[in-house]
C-alpha cells in the first residue's frame, strides 16, 4: 500500500457528495477515481476534485489500477459482490451501511472476507459530535448512566407539504418502494448509536405501523429494548405535525424533561449547553468516519464498526421485523 491511501469510490448518488468531501478532509488518503453505471454522474462528481478519473464500472476502475482501497456507496444488494471483487483485487474496503439486505447476507459476507485486506462498514451516526461528546461525558462521570431512556426520532417527511408532495421522498425517492423502511434504512443508525453509548442492545418487543399511502414500508416504529442492560424505548415517526422534514433525534434519560441530546444540541448537567451547526456537523460525521478508516489501516488498530459488529446489528434489525410481524 502506498504511503498515501489511494481510494476509488463506487457510486455517485446523493450521499456520495459527503463521502467525497470526507476524503478531501482526510490527510492520509487521496480520492483518485469514481465509478457509477451512470457515467455522467461519475463525471460530474469527479469534476469536483482535481485529478479524479470517472469510470462507468468498478471493473473499468480496477483495470486502470493504482488503488489501495475502495469506498462502496451503493445499495445494500450490491455490497456482497463488490466487496468480494475488491478483496480479490487486494483492496481494503469501507462500505456504506447497511452492510446487506438482511443478516443472512451479512453473515455470508463475513464468512467470505479474506484476511489479507480489511473491511469496515461506514456507520457515521456514532461519529456525530453530540454522541462522541456524550460518550466522553459518560466515561468520565460527568453524566451518570441512566436507569432508563427514551430515544425519539421524529420527522414530518411523510406528511404532504403545501404542494402535495412528501419531503422525504423528494430527497430520497427510493424510500417509496422499500418494504423495510424506518428500521432498516434509518433506525439501524440509532441502534448502533445505543450500542456505542451503552453496550449490547437486546430486543424486547416491536410494533411497526404503516399509514402513509406513498410508501410500502413502515412509517412508525415503537421498539422496547435494553442497551448495556439499561431499559429503554426507541420511537420513530415520520408523520409528526410540526417536526422538521429531516429526522430529529431526542434522547432523554430517566424521564428528565430536558433531553440530553436534542438534534444537534447536547445538555450536560452543570455544563453550558453545546450546539453544533447541523449542516457542518453532518459532514463532519462522514469525515470522521473516513479518517477512522484511514488511520486504522495505517496503525493496524481495529475498526469501531467491523463487519462482525454490523452482522449483529442486522440480526437485531431482522429480529425487530420478526417481532412486529408476530405481534409479540
């Protein structure tokens, strides 16, 4: 591997802009290529960075050579083949979440991983600054571990706006046809964040609702669980009047009225409230994830989100859907 990690990005969709900036923010790496079946998308994204070449396929990118790692920014159903191809070519991999469409596929990916190169899942929510700061506060005792919590995720994204459209679908049209929506696509972040903050997550019960006619999957979820032995509830609703179009996190401890996390705000007892600019902090979470990948390759340390951990996360996701389906 070269001293500066040479990276190729696979996929030039909406979130690729944040990945691209993340690589620009990483002093240990250099983005050199972008591939997408829609070559115009790859070219447009490549134009944002000097010296980046565009390709219509990962195969063409591989044939051109000169890579140490790839950043997979494609739908989950494509991940297994892309990871296998990258590893066969001797490349390290960082792969966008979710790792696969279900736990069985994720376990197959884990089994097939070659030891010569390394694979990390890009799970950036735990790298949001409010959660990193809260984790430090828990570790140093500035915040006591709660005896219980409720984690609310609210959005108006699946309510019609003044033009009769759904904001969530304007931003991410593929939401409409996803049979597994909130838990698989969004709450996978929050389940990982709870694991990061407190420890292993165990499911007790899940209820999923579907009300929005414009989507196939669930638009509300109520999940009873425990994290690190702490009893809690994870509630998500994309049809909340007055909520922002993008989901807002609200984490409360022990029934305390003031949330410890409210959007991009952190409230630590006896400390000044901390606030982050949402747009900047959103990008920073991507950049921090990418820096962690590059530095871990350089120093040989373990990833925070290895494939094995993400397999367990998808097992939990599958369990939630099974629990809701069974009505237990």
